[in-house]
C-alpha cells in the first residue's frame, strides 16, 4: 500500500463536496504569502487578512501562496469568496488526488505532485494545487519547500515574467515542479548504477531488496508522470481563454520534458527487471556451484565408503584381516583413488 492510500478511507461514503482533509498534517501553522507585481514594481508579504487578496482589483498579477491545507475552514473561506466549486475544494483537501486539470470557465483548476527523497521514509510526495483566474493565481501546498525560489528570484530581478500575466507565472511554477523530477530521476539513475555494480561483484541477499525498492519508486514516479503528461498536454492545446498564446509554446516545452522523463523511467524499469533476472541467475549459478562441489565430494567418498564397508564386516576369515600392512595399504589405496578421481574431474572441467 502506498503512503497516499493509507488515509483514503476517510472519504469513503461521504457526501460530495465534504470538507475533509485527507493526508498528514505537515506544518503546524498555515502560512499565507501574498505576491503582486507588474512590470514596474513587486510586493511580497505574509498576510492574515484574506480581503487584501480577494478585494484587490488593480491591474497587477496577484499570487496567493498557502502553505498547509489542514485548516479546512480557511481553505473553504478562500475558495467560497472566489466562487470556487465545492468539488474543487474537496480535491484540494484530498492529498491522495492524482494530477489532473479541470476547466470551470472563470478559472482553471490543477492538481500536481511534487516528489522528493526523505532519508528515513524514502520517496515522498507533496500535492500542490493551483487555481488560475484572469489575473490571480492561488497555490495550495502541504509543506514549504525551496522549489519556487527560482521563480521568486526571477520576479525580484524583473525579468520577462513580470511583463506577463498569471498564466506565465503558472507556467513557471509547473516548469519548476517538472524539472524537479529530473533531479529525482537522476538520483534513481545513480542508485541503479550502484546496485548494478554490487550485483556484478557480489549478489548478496540485500541487493534483492534494493532492486524491489527501485522498481517500486519507478512505478510510483511513473504513476505521477502519466497524469502530469495529460495535464500539461491539455494546457498546451490553446483551448483556454486564460492561457495566452505565447505561454502555449513554453507549456509545450514542459510537455516535452515530461515525455522525456517517462522514456527514461521506462528504460530504468527495464534495467531493474534485467538486474532482477541477473540476480536470480547469479543465485542459481552459485547454488549450482555449491551442489557441484558437494556432489564431487560425495562421489569421491563412494569408493572409500565401499572399501571401509568391506573391511568393516565382521567375518572371521576375512582376507588381509591379519595382514601386517593392511591398515597402511588401505590408506594408500584410498589416497590413490582420491588423486585419480580429482585428476579425472579436473580433466573434464568439473572442478
């Protein structure tokens, strides 16, 4: 069972549009950051009064970034003030949601997945949801990350992003999320190389667990990338009034990146399957080598056991029974038999 599916039972048999937070509480206090800008100026600050965002009607681009979504009342208040559909609110609060995009005429709703490695838990995901209006963008994050620092630097430097609308800001954030997958895939690629070297040198039992972990992570990433592919593909088809024609070309570039990563993931999955086959073959060969050595020893002792059995019989008139050199002759014959059999096995390349 994946981490995301552990809490999904919370929404079973609940009415549509129920305000239930599905997932872990990753931050203690919700943080709301309000950014607005145009070509000439930029203002960014933390706020507690949502009216500053909701009632702001100037011609600047406005970005409301919400860190922490466990406060269902706050999320509901923000969305209801902007007349967001109850089903959208439910999807924002449900962190087990797959990436998707929905068009509601006045706004576009997107769900995306951010992935990162946790030293204790391994591969982790964070849901980031977006609601795009004509000149407003709202982002809902579970946990504060450094992922969007590059976008903030570009805003502060006054690059082209300040000259464009909220759709270009959305593109920049999506591009940052998708580019982060490259880092995850690169990290997994390095782990695959390490496991492959260990497998060739010494196929220990622990390697099997590493291979299965890599395969599970690759499937996990693939299950996020395929829906992301559909989301970016839908945005880049120029069917929405909220997406400017110039932004479409940049979204197509993001789409190409997603396709490239899916191809890499499929290649890595094939490599892991090959490593699993190699591991099983190595274990089989090692078992065969052990059995071969044991069989050789058993074969060597067959004639020795026969001789010992013959001279261990309790017949009174056994030939050589009273022979002075009988004991030494027995060992000489036994050693000669061993030497001859070892030479025979080596000549046949069995040893």
